[in-house]
C-alpha cells in the first residue's frame, strides 16, 4: 500500500479545488449571462426577449431541485463517476443549446444543462472538502469562493462582448473547450470515493424538497420580471412554503433523509447559513442593482455599465492574497463583523451616488465593496465546515449547497421587488431604496457576527507562523 505525503495531498487537493472552481464558474456564468443576450436571442428565435426568461428559470429551477440528490448519488455511484458524468452532460448540453432553433428546444437543453450543473459543483466541492482536511480548508474554500464572486460581476460584460462581436451562440459554445479540459482533468485528478453502506433513497423527502425549492425559485424568478404575474407568483410561493415546511418535518424524522439537518446544531454551520445567507443574498443583489442604476437612471450604455461594475471584481481579486492572513491574525468573529460592516457601509455609500460623482470615487467605492464581499464570502464559506466531522460531510455539503443556491437566487428577486415597489419615486429613487434595504440585510448579518462565540472556527483557523 502506498502512502500519500502531506505535501502531495495538499498539492492534490489544491489542484482539485482549482478544477471544481472552474466548473463552478461555468455553472454560475451560464446562470447569469443569458439576461444580457436575451434581446439578441429573442430576435433570432422569433420570440419576445422577455420569453427567454423561461430558459433562465428552467436552468435555475433544475439546479435548485437536483442539488439535494447529489450527495446520495455520490455515495452510491462514486465521486469520480458522478463528477465526470456531470461535466460531460453539461458540456454536451451547452453545445445543444447553441444549436437550438426555437425556445422549446432551448429550454429543454437548458434543463439538461441544469442537471449537469446540479451534480457537477456539489459533488466536486464534496471531493475537495474530504481531501483538504482541516489544515487546508481555508485555502480550498478560498479557491472555491472566487467563481461566486466573479461570475455575477463579469457576466454582463462577457455576455455583451460575445453578443456584440460574435453571436449569442458563443455564450454556450465557449463551454465546450472548457468542458473538455475539465473532463480530462477530472479523470486524472478526482478520486473515486463511495460509502460502503447502502443507504435507501429518500423518495418522499426528495419529492418534497424538489417541489418546495423549485416553487420558491419559480416565485423568485416571477418576482424579478418587469411585469409580475401576481396569481402564479403567489401560488408558487404558497406551494413552495408548504412543501418546504413538510420537507423539514420529514427530514427531522426520517432515518435516512436525503438532506440531513443535524449540521444546524453546530454554531459555526448555523452562523454560516443564517447571517451568511443574508450576506450572500445582499451581495448578490448589488451586481443586479448597479447596472440598472447606471443604465436606466443615468443613461449609460450596457458596455459602460458592465465596465464600471468590473471594479467590484478588482476588489474581489485584490484582497484575495490577504484573506488567509486576516483569518490567521484576527480569527473568524472579527473578520465576519468587519467584512459585513464594511459591505453595509459601502452599499450605503452607493445610495449617495449621482451622475456627477467623480468616476475615481465611484471606482474606489466599488473596489472596497468587492474586497468586503470577498473576505466575507471566504469567512462564511470556510466556517461552515469547521466543526463538521468527515462522516457527516456529505449531508452537510448537500444542505450547504442547497441553501447557498437558494440565497443567491433570492438576491435578485428581493432587489427587483424593492425597485418595482419604489418605482413611483422616479430617477435614482428606486435604486437608492434598494441600496438601503440591502444595507439593512448586511447590518443584520453583522449583528449575528457580534453574537457568535469568540472561539467559533478556531479548529480551522490558519495557524500563525512562528519565527525561529
């Protein structure tokens, strides 16, 4: 039997983390980039651009409802088999989306693409969490975090660039070479892991979770439309709330639930997915509100708006090298408090922006906002698994992935509802109100950070280097 040295294991887990981050980026990019290309796609497919929303919603709903199944499939079939199969399915579906000649076949292939995405990222993240170990958890999660920070920011820019210089088909075609590279890397790097115990599939829990999460995502998508269909939105909300409540009751009582809730007994996991969900919801709403403010209220072009929002991405990247040292020196509680507070203050600053604001001041504000997003994301995502034992990693990862996907999806919906409700203010007024609501959510997340234990997350806090 061969042994794996710690250095080799660290190198292997880092390589897998980079691979999973790449697939995560593809998934998130495809979830957000279609909005930019909707007018061009509508013209080519012979439908109104608003109708393209069904293809966007179908993808997001498929992601939400199938994530809970990913953990069970991984334990039953094997991590490499599921991950490689998911990448192949996502890549093939991307090509078929590009070849679509109508809205119906585009929507069908988007659903297939969503199936691949729902299995691809949670399974890949589970492999990283199992292989990294506590000592490398912060580094691994930092690598996995960047797609969630980058994709919503640069998607409008990339989408506009591809549509203006090429055609909308390239939004999907770029996934093919990336998918082939990821497929080869997955075969080489990802270990084949499965559990020896055969756990029966939780059919009732799966159906309740699928209907509950799916209906909630549909409601969020309907609320984000320019004209909200009230009856379908309310119906989806009621169905989603009832099914989700029934699913939670079932998960608490079932011997082998598809999505275990035991991780909520751990303070670190609870903080990551209570205040952490508010943080994710709020910061995912900012990239949605900013381009609307720049274009609808200030009269900027789409390219100008997308280019300005890229300064948030500059902040994301610029602070990355400092994220681990910050956690090392100060610990999780201070970092979470400060990052959420700075994020809240930066959003308050956005509420005072005006067309006459010097661009350098706007850029500085967006860079600070991006830095706070990056540090907060890494802290919340890392602390989630600080006290989770290896034996419980599969259900905890499945629950975490589901909650993160739902929170990110509701960010746009909350912002859209607020902007629409304040539409009577005119000019920049609706966007100012949205910024204040987002800031309040971040303040609540900050308050939870104040209340958390001072020792929370110490088990995975990066060790300080001791000078000889």
